[in-house]
């Protein structure tokens, strides 16, 4: 989770995050970070200076500008099916994910569904109080005390309205240009079942005071909302976080289950 006494700690990085598909659920190992937010964990891959995500005429494309750059961008969207302002942000996150996947860019989109709009007539089936607390912890860490949806946060340090694609592209560009300082190796354990994933991790590099963040994500089928602010609309999401763990790196290697 976010530390409230370190609001803007730079992220660190390492080997490319692992995605493991098990029973239709993706386990995304998304960061080795110093106490707050997500961090950068991607291998050196010799990205071409020409690699980019195409943007509109008034949006600077997302690019990997340096062949030596080893950064990634972890894009967290705090959203809700009970929020009428959220569908455009959900679409923005979906576009980021789709184009990054197509171009094999190290950009990881995560959809955290909060629960505080469930009182408006529709209970978001993906909402979790823990994700609302995570967003509140970000707010406390930044000192803004602002909690709203849709909110997008890139690498735990830059926040803005989630539907603002220009700001998203700019923040992602900055993150991709930062160098990684840690490496992560992940293996799926034999104990994994259709309902539980067992992972073994090994981290090298700068890990003092850091945590390993892991997210269990799923891209569900679109669903129609029968009540609330989005009544009658069919909503779709990408990489909906269903479980989340932060592992303090007191040791460089260990096991974890999700």
C-alpha cells in the first residue's frame, strides 16, 4: 500500500513483469518499489527510438525515446460502474492497454474499482473497499486530500483526471524514459490450482526499504448496468484488479500465493 510519509518516492525497476494466465485470470507482477505506489520492473529490451503509440493531432504519442531506457509505466485507474464520468476513462485505459499490447510496450494498465459510489443505486460487482483505501492512501501521501473518480495515477507519483489522454501520454512518456535499478524473476509454483496461484520470486539490485507489488487481474465480459448513474449502459473494462498484495522485501527471494 501507499506510505503516507513518503508521498513522491521515485520508482525503481528491473526485469519485465510476468503475466501468467491461469483459469482465465492473469497474474501480473507489476512492481518493485520503495514503499509507495507501483514501480518500474522491466528488462532492457533495446527499444527503438521510433517505437510509439499513435496519438491524435493534439496528443503527443507515447514513445520509448532511448534505446537504453528500461522504465515501464504502471497506469492505475480508480473507477466505478456507479460513476457516470468513468466510462470515458475506462475507454482511455482500454486504449492504452490495447495499443501497448500490440506494440509490445512495457505499459501496464490496472483498473481499481472503488466502493464508495455503490450507494447511488448500483453496486459495482468489481468494487473492493481495499481499493478505496488504496486511493485514499495516495491522497494522504500527496497531501491533496482529494479522492475522486475517475482518477488515473502513473507509477504512483503523477495523478490526473482519468479521461485526460494527453496527460496520460505525457506521464507515461516520462516513466518510460527512467532507468531500471532492480531485477525481478518470477516462477509459477507447482502448488498453483484453478483458484490459487503460487509464485516464487527473486529480486536483485536496489531493494532496501522496498516492496514487491502483485496484482491479480481479469478482463471480464461487458455487462449492462440496470440502475444508478449508468443505468441502461453496457460497460466494459480491462485488467480489473481482483486481488492485490504488497510484499515487503526483507529477503531477496520468497514465495507468495494469490
